[in-house]
C-alpha cells in the first residue's frame, strides 16, 4: 500500500486524512476531509461518515449551482456530513468515482453511486477534481438510473461545458454502465469503519491552491 499523504500511519491504527476538493477555475467549491483507507498505483479508497465537518457554499441550494458557477462567486461555510456513510473507490486517470452508500444509523447498504468528475489531481494534502454534474445511481439489485441528466443539458446550454465536453461526460457514464457486470460487487459492500477512529478534520492549509 502506498501512503504518500501526511498523517497516514497504519501502525498507529488510525487512517490518515485525504483532503478531497472540488476546484472550479481556481476557486475551491467544496473541501472535504476523508479517511484515506487504501492507496495503490491504480486507485485511491477514501471514506466519510456522519459528523465530519466539511466546507461547502454558504446557504447552498441545488437550484443555485449553475448560476453560482456562471457568476464565479460563492462563500464557503461549515456543513456537517450526515445520514450516509460513503466509501469512495476512485481510479487514477479515470473521469469517475464509484461510491458505496450505507445508512449509517442502521448499517443498511443503499447502493452504488457513480460520480462523473475530472480525473484526480494530486495536491499536497490529498486530491483535487471537479464534479461534472451527471451521475449514475445503482440499486442493490443492480438496476441503474441516470441522475441530473437535465443539469448537464443546462450546463451545456449556458456554456459551462462545450458540446464535446458534455458528450465525453455522457460517454464516460455509458462506459461505466457497460462494465457494471465486472465492477459489481466491489468486495467492499460489508465494509465498516473502526468505531475507535477519530473523525477526519480539515488540515491546515486546506484552502491553499
């Protein structure tokens, strides 16, 4: 296992923190401290559980997402992750990640979530990327559906993505869907965090690009 990020010391029985940021045109849109569960040359595995404080746009509502990106202006505020435990499997060089979602209170597995995003870029504290709006939700029985298709259409219409970029995003989603038979199950569906682990926190310098 490769562990180049600060604080990753499995000999102490505690995973390190991988700072996960969405960065748009030189501005941080989202900053989230995750547990770094595993890193190999091919992928990184990270996780977040309810109670972790992250930084998101202040008073965010989904309807303002595209207008805020167009304006290039937002203010970040603290927000507590809640409800779901999420384990994220992200292959290096790919324009997506695959998340496993559980109801944290009951431990019930809810399904898999394909987030279409820019390929990971390593930062001194973790990884930077940017969400590309379109997603895929997969039920535990394997049935799937697109999520936010209309949002990508709108983003293309207003010029946040070119026609070629939007087509590439859709094609990436279609490639993942076509490979679900080999991707799922991942082998992580029974994963649970150690209850003694301290919650990850935003590291010093989280806002420096």
